[in-house]
C-alpha cells in the first residue's frame, strides 16, 4: 500500500498525459488551420473584390466565403471532363474513339486554339484529343463539342454527379450560351468548398478508378493556362499541380467579371492538398487579379509546407 501511495502521483501524471495526448495533437493540427485561416482572411480582407477560397488537407478544411456561389467560367471543363469519362464508361466507349461534328461546331468568335491549328475544315477528332484541348488549353469549341456529345448541360450535371461531384456544382450552359449571354455566367456555378472537395476526391480516389479518369489527371497536370495563378509559387517547391483555370469577361472599366483557379497539389514529401480560388467582380486588371490568386497559393504553401517555400513578394 505504501509503495502504491509513493508512485501514485507519477501514475496520475502519466494517466493525465495519456488521456490528453490526442488533444495536444489536435491542438497542433488546429493551430495550422487557425494560422491558415487567419492569414487568408487578412490577405483577402484588403481586396476590393468578391473572393472565395477553400483548402482541404489532412482531412481538414479551411475556407473564406467557402459556401458562397461563384461562376465557374472554364473551371466547369473539369467536372465536364468527369461527366464525359462517366458517359464513356457507361456506354462502352473509349476515349480514343473519334467523333464527327459539323462546321457549326467550330465558332470563330471564341477562344479556340484548336480551330487555329486545324482550321474550319476540321470534321472529327478523338474524344481524348477534344478533352486535351478543353482541359489543357481551355478551348471553348472543344468543350462544347463534348458537352453536346453527352447530351447537353442537364445530362452533364447528372453524369458528373454519378462520377462523384458534389451537389453544389452545376453545369447549366454551354460556352456558346455564355458567349451570347454573358449575364448567364452563374448557370455554371460552384462553391469553393465543393470544388476543393471534388479535386480532393479526384486526386485521392477518382483518378484511380479507370484509365479514362487517369488520363484526365495527366491532362490537368499539363494544364497550359494560368501559369501566373496557383502554379506560380509552386515552381520552386518541386510540387505537382493538377488544375483548371477560368477567366471571365473584361469590364468597360478594365476589371474582370471572374478569374478562377482550382486544383490539387502533390508535394515532394508525399503530402497533398486541394485548393479552390474564385474571384468575382474584380475592379483590377486580369494580371493584377491573377496576382491575388498567386498570393493566396503562396500563403497556403508557406503554411502547409514551410520548408518548400521561398520568400516571394506577391
């Protein structure tokens, strides 16, 4: 009994530590989330634009205006690609299959590097190449051709939900619709949290389902647009980014209606995170608004992976 009393204080200390150890670990994890939330909030609060951000890492989600709806612009081409892959697998189609289309599918009054390369006589391409033009180059004609292939906006929304897209992501219009009626941009909408969740699920699960989804991952990681947005601060971090950008319309005063960049980042040490940044109603130029996205990306990288960050003035 005497020995028990002698060691009782030590036993109580060990028990107390054991019981609270998970709390200490959670506290450290919460500290990272708090630091990221604080820095993002401070950075965004000084900007005269509507900005939404969501970051998912280690099962944690940090967001600012994360539940607000934003126009996706060409970011919609990512969930559209998932809908196309889902349609192909459901119908026994492979992405190497070619599809035909008429001259009306190749509009000259829109962004289309595909049309610039092949000219107006183009009549068919493989689904795979159309996806590449849509995802890697953000080609509007390519996107509308594959949207028409799978049955239009309503069918695309249903298919992408089957593939795993959250309910808060909706496709309601084609690129041609938005070109004709810019005021309809919110028909293709998403919340930052929903888009970050989709990229997180894609990176950790969906891309491994089949070769079709794996090809989409390869295309996202070869995205050729938006080098001055999310990707900019990652160039020295040896990180792999798979992402899709979206760009709105220039306003008469030189601002931009929307500028977005969303994706996943795989760090060299095996950790990863997803990030969605939407900016709407920006009075700044496209270049200045892109710099805001790069600044947000730099903050996230510096908090989640301090060792891979080099100080940059963004």
